[in-house]
């Protein structure tokens, strides 16, 4: 059974046929999906989806692209919304210097607010980083010195050195369909050596559909294709990789695991 650790079920391209998307995911063995928030106005809908679907969970957070538009979303607001039983993660948050849709200082302030919420709630921080390795690691490290918090680098595309530094901080690393792309040789080399107990898989649907679905709208069912490619890359069976990454998902996102045992 697969766990899609990062998808956007309420985004255009999926929300219009959400029930069919979920049915296709379940038919391919996807047993858990984490539906990720990027803007405050999405929170109610994302939580409602998780309330309705027993295998879908929710996060609350503000994407770095949206940081300028959400100066009022502070640690206290995140912590308050994270009390909902179906909310199991904080984010996605982080730094994106590729597009610079928000002021960098504002991105950094928002990122630190999310980290504080993660530390206070114990819920994992879901980290987005693009073209911002140095500042991302600096903030993660500085904040870890203020108090330990759990987290995952989502849709990992950074350097091998960044991976090693993130692992040293105790973070998990999530691999998306990008690993299946022909031009992703560096990422493939890193993914092949990641420790099995810190590895997650994701789709980031509706984005980044893996081979053999490139050009299509991504959906959680495709996590099985990413898993098959990654298993071959690592010299494992897909069954073992699926089992391990699903177990890692419920270890990291312990609130979901506790609910499943209740």
C-alpha cells in the first residue's frame, strides 16, 4: 500500500472530479494521502475533504509564494487550526527564490512562524525550497537549536549535500515524480542512497506527473509509478519500498497513525 505524502486534491484539475481521482488512487493501492494547504482560504475546504474521506489527511500552512498576502497568519493562528483531529502537518512553507513571488524577508518570517508552530504542536513541518538551499538550511538549523521539531523536505530536488544536511537535522526527504525524468540524474543519484527509514514518496498532484504520464494532470494514483521507478533505482522490490515509505509516513505524521489505531 502506498502513501502519497503530498498532493493538492482541492486544486483545479483534481477538485472537479475528486471522487474519481480518489477511486483511481485506491484502485492502485494508495491507502493514505496528505492534502496540502498553500493559502488560508483553502483551509476549510481541505479540512472538509479530510473529514469526509478516511484515507485523506490535511495540513495548514502558507506557501512561500503567498507569504506577502498572508502577514496575519502567525504561529498562533497555525497552532489553533492544527488542533483539528484531521490536521497532521504544518505547511507547506519555506523559501522560493526561483520565482520570488513574495519578498524574501517576508518568506523567511513566514517560514520561521511555521517552524514555531511545528515545534509547539509537534506536527511535522512540510518544507518547500527552490533555489534557496543556503538560506533554507540556515533557518532550519538556527531554529532546530531553539528546540527540536519534526519535518520533511517535500518534492526534493536539491543537492546531495543539502540532503545530507537535512538528514543530519533529523528531517525526512520526499521524492516526487521528478525522479523519473531523464534529466534528473543528480536527483536519481541522491535518491538511490537515501536511508530507507527517512524516505517518503509523493505526487505533488496535480503537478509533476511522472513517466509514463508526463504532460498529463498529476494525481495520487501516479505515486505507484514513482515508487516503481524508485524501487528499481534503489535495487528494491516495489512492495518493500511501498511498505517502508508508508510506514515512514505514519511514523513522521504520527497523529495520523494514532487516529488509525484509535
